[in-house]
């Protein structure tokens, strides 16, 4: 078969390991691979490279993606802070289909998160054979226990928290450390528990400024006039919207800046009471080399994707679930996000440790 590989949306550590593993596993079965540059844009512009064993040599441990990526573009499946579904224009679907036929593509392996897979679903419904590989640093896809990149992002955040801890302690300061996590706070929760945070603010559990101030004052009364407060970028106070910035000319919103917003608000509510600083970890969580777990997981996803291809599981996404690789329909994976619930083991651990998690 002639297979096209597409990766789209935000990069994560491990995409190259997936690409390499797909090519290696598929090569043994006699398949041929084309890698589209910048995802769907490459398919629409017929911009691609041939991916043989030589082309993927030495890329598994390298961060980013050799195929480049764009977050939006002509094939954006979702938009806005609420993740509304975008209908891909008919002419774009027609053009993508025509290019697949012209290039002799038998199937596409699409590596992507919620938005990318929502776009992929529309192309699958138009008759193109698609196997999805879930990709998101946020680890928030339904029925997917773990996406590659998440573990490395948590490691990066924990290392940052460890470093901030010592300076917070020395200066007796309250530090807000902002992590990625748009609708789901998995990175904040895991790095917060792993790094020994005193408070973790999550999109799923709105906080109150009164509760936060009480927590900080209690810390001070306990003669610990400092704290590490990990904030997921989608965290928000009760009855308040997330902090987001509308991008000029695009329906998309950019998150980030909530930790500064919270800190400034607290300063206005309790002027001069606390010495506060904030640090936004941003894209360093997504950059650099994947750790060993993410490399292994990414390779497992690549091999599973080729197996799904062999088995003809088109319109399905491979997903690690219950320690096994399975396939589920694309619409199932993108239908609903996997959010933190009070039953989650790490959330319960944080509760047990007395971490402030909102009100
Ligand atoms: O969805 C993944 C994610 O990393 C979010 O956590 C973050 O809000 C977003 O992507 C940032 O993406 P970018 O800055 O690349 O547009």
C-alpha cells in the first residue's frame, strides 16, 4: 500500500518516534510512505517527502516533527475556547480527496489531537481510509489512557517546580507556576503532585479568591510564608471565564497568562500582604527530546497504527487503554474530552496530601 502520514496541531515529544516506527513496521510489510509537510496543508498543496528507512534514521529521540506542523489552516477541525466543531468546506474535502487519488494514496495515518482528528473524521466520512494516532500533550482524549509527550511534559514541569521551590523558600515567596492544559489539568495535577505543590488550580475544579487567600493566610500562620501554586492555563475562578486572548483574524483563542491574572487580582484584594511571583512554563513543556517512556509509547502507537492498517480498521483511532493497544471509532475519541474527576487516583492523592484544589 502507499500510505500518507500526516501530523497536525501542536507538536509534542514523540511524533518523530511514531513516524519512524510506522515506517519501520510498514516497510517490513512492503508498504511505501509519503510524509506530508505541515500536515493537511501538505496534502492540499501536494507537498510531501518520501519516507523510507533512510529518511527516518536517527529521528526517534529527536523532539518536534520532521514533517513540520501547523495548528490551524484550511483543515482546522475545531476552534474557539469551547472547541466548537468546524465544518471543513466542501471544496477543501474534495481537493484533499482528489490529491489522495492523484498520488495513489491507499490510506492516511493521521497523528493528531482533538482538532486534527475531528478534521480527519470529515475526510473519513468522505471515503478516505484513515487510521488515527492520538497526539496531545494535554493527555485529554477520551478512552486513551496515555498519549506520548505527556510524561516528558510532566518531567519538565516537575524539574521547573523543584527549581522554583528552593528560591520560593529562600525568599519566602508565593510562586504561581503555570502549565499547559486547556480544558483538562492533567499536566498541572501530575506535575503538582510530583513536584510537591501546595496548591493546584485546575480547569475542572474552579477556585475562589476567598478560598485561595484563606489557603495562603493559613500557610503564613503556620510559619510557612511561601508556597508553590501550580496553575493549569485553563484554570478559572468560580463563575468566571478562562483567561484567553483572541487571535487577530482567527476564530481561535490563545490561552496563557492566567497565573499573572490571579497574582494581580490577589494583590488588589490583599495589597502588600504576600510577596508573589509567577512563572509561565509555556512551550518548554512541549519541546526537546522525549523521555524513555514517551519513546516507547510512541513506538507502540506507530506499530499499532500499522497493525490497524493491516486489519482494515479504517475510520478508527489506535489507543492505549487498560495497558493494551485497541482501536475505537474516531468519533468516539473526539466526542468528549477526558477530564479529571474527583475519583481520579492522582486527584485523590492530592486531596489526601492536603493540597488546596479549589473550593
Ligand atoms: O492542546 C495542546 C496545547 O499544548 C495546549 O495545552 C495549549 O493551550 C496549546 O496547545 C498551545 O498551542 P500553540 O501555542 O502551539 O498554539
